[in-house]
C-alpha cells in the first residue's frame, strides 16, 4: 500500500480524529460479551477519548503531568490512554499483573496525579498501594465513572475549544508516555518517550512493512496495551483504519479461525503454539487456513526472540513471520526484517531513521530521533546508558552479516526475556532469598522459556535430610511467590548438590555469580524442569 499519507509525525490521538469524516459510524473495535461480538464505532471511540481529555482539563490536570492507567485491555483503557495524551498530559501504563509494591513505586517515582483503573481486583491492589504513599493520587474507576466521562464528552461536543487548544499546543518533543522497564537490579527505570520518538518509529515501521499492510484490515488484538508492543498495535490500527477484535490472552489463538484476521501480532510463545497446531493439522497451507481463518497476511513477532526453526516451519506452510529488535528506550524498534528482505537467523536491517554501530566489544549502540533522551529522575542511570559521544548502549552484543542483517549473539545485561515477552531481572528475585535461614543461594533461569524456574542451594551447616530440604524449600518458595507478579513466580525448582565456587568458574574471585557458567553447568537440570510432569501409572 501507499503509506505516504500516514507518515507525518503527530500526537497519537489525531489519527482517530482524522478518520471521523469517513469512518464515524464504522466499527473500530469488536468486543466479546456473552459469546458474541459487539461493535464500537470510530465515533464512539473518539467520543471516549475527548471525554477523558475534557475531564482532565476540568480537573486542572496540566500539560506534562502524569496520569496512570491500570487494568486489562478494553476500549475504555485505549480511550483513557489517548485521552490523557490529547489533554497534553503524559500517560503511565501500569502492567495489569503488577503487585501493590510495584504499583506504589511507580506512582511515587513518576509523581502520578491521577490513576484510571478498570476492574475490581486491580482496584483493590491499587487501594493497597495507595495506603503506603504519603501523597496518594486521585483514582477514577473507568467503569463506575462512565456516566461522568460521558457527560464530559457531551460538554466537549458542545464546546470543543478547550480540548482542541490542548491538542494544538502539544510539543512533539514533550513526553507522550512514561514507561517503566526492568533494570538489571533494583527498581524499574522510567523511560519517557516523546511524541516525536514514537512517531518516527511508527513512520519507519509503515515504510518497511508497506507491502503487507492495507487500510481497513482486521486484527486480533490481545497484546497488553500497557506494553509498548500492544499500544503500538493499537496506534497502527488507528492510523490504518483497522477493525480490532479485542481478545483475552487465553482466548486469542482459539478465536483466530472465527475472526480470520489479516493481521496478527504476538510474542514467541504464541507463534510456537500456532506452529504446533499447524503441524498437528498436517503442516501445510490447508492447516494454516484451518488454524488462522485463512486470511493472515501480516504476522509480527516481538517482545523476545523467536526460534528460527519456528519461522522456517511456518514460512514453509505459507506464513512469513516478520521479526525485529529494539528496546523500550528506542521507541521500541531499531531493526526489522522486511517482506522483501529477510533472514530467519537475524533480527533484520536497520530502520531508515536509526543509526547503529558496534562497540569494540560488540555491544550494539544506537542513535537517532527515536532514541529516548534519558531516564526519568535518574541522571546516573542516564549517564551510564550513553557513550560520551551520545550513542545509547543497548546492553546487547551483535554482529552484522555481509548483506547487512543484524544478529544478536549475546546479552551484556542480566535480564531474562521469557518466550511470553516478559523482561525480568533475575537478581531482583534472587535477592529475596538473601539472608534466608534455610536457603544459601537461588539462581533463576528462564530466558526464551515460557516460565521461570530455579536452582536452590540449601545451607549445608543445617544438616537437613533430603525430605526436610524439599519441604522447607518448597514452603519458602511458595511464600516468596505470593509476593510476586504472576510472570515473576518460580514455577518449578530443583535442589542443587555441588556448591558453586571460584575454582570451577561459577563464582568470581569476589564471590559474585557467573551466571552463564552456572547455566552451562546445570543446563540439563534446568531444562528438565520444562518437561511434562509424569504421573505414576494407575495402580503402580
């Protein structure tokens, strides 16, 4: 398609408003209730966006102030996020599974003025988080306050100048969103992304993927909008006039044949499940049609690396999976494979607006208008993240092929990225067992795997019998798991025998963990934790 008309950099809400002359009464979303799909029109969506913006203006939320959103995907979530931006404020997404401790940290660190929340259970967690804050933000329940926001939208329809003025006054270099990303240790870091940062990436994305895109396509949107990948899908749908069918993560693959989308974006875990379903159905194009509805044209994998064999398998069956590479700090994409230029052993070629180079040790360095300016209220972390001449250090090690494709070959930073796209610093989890009376050390494992597991060393001086060790360790892990977000929990573990040491290379001379060496030594035991649990035969 010709993407030229969509390349101008502008605040994200404008894409919705620009569609109204032709799309006002057409469906923008389809929401599943009672086993049936119910449409939400472009006009209704725009009404919701402007209602939130008007309400914020009337309650003296100033441009640049931070407004958080907590809840699962919904039209209300999307309307709140774009409404915050239309008011000139900065939206701060909170991951739906965040613990009260994580919520409280972000609310305080970001200086959040107001929180929009969806759902009784998230509201309860938010309430527990607010109790720990000296100056808790205001809370607006998007369901209970629906009538208030609808009334605000009606006032805007009668007198739209206030919202229009705020939207017209937005500086493209001002923050549009403040995202929190896992560090290698310690609390998460705030990443402010400007309207220009994300707009430049969006334009590059359209140019690279144009041969597989079309206006008016149908997408099955399940990716959490609280993550930049899911929010990016929402915004691309706004730009290209898509009909988005909103699905819960647990239902997405089952709904593919019914929805029959042309567009499906997902994390590797879902592509792996889809590949297994295709293989079980015979492995060819007919199986793809049965599993996906038969209209898939644009398939994007992100959040973590997808195994080359999965890409090869699906391509042989007629599905090209496009994959790229980037970070939250780079809005987020740095490289992409293209429909007409791809290598399955790579993460693609550099985007048009991005510069990449490799440091002497192979670390990937990035520069360009899509790279953020620095961490929120953290000058030390900002200084550490950039070279003296202004290149952002990604923490990943790469190499370029002779034909210009980037390959990721290592990671300098201690971050595990699950096959579900969750970024988890293992040191934070391991630190929860520091000074434990039973457990001497825990090593967390799970990069590119569906969940986290752990090796556990018991304090030898206790002289515990194997049965006692197993019972006490399981109880301690259960206790810690109850304090964690779902994706951080340690699903399985084993009790390690031989201790770690300097002599075998698993500890440094200062007794710090050499994580890669531990993984190599115990890889078979770690990987065994992902095998199905075998139950004894009946009567055996």
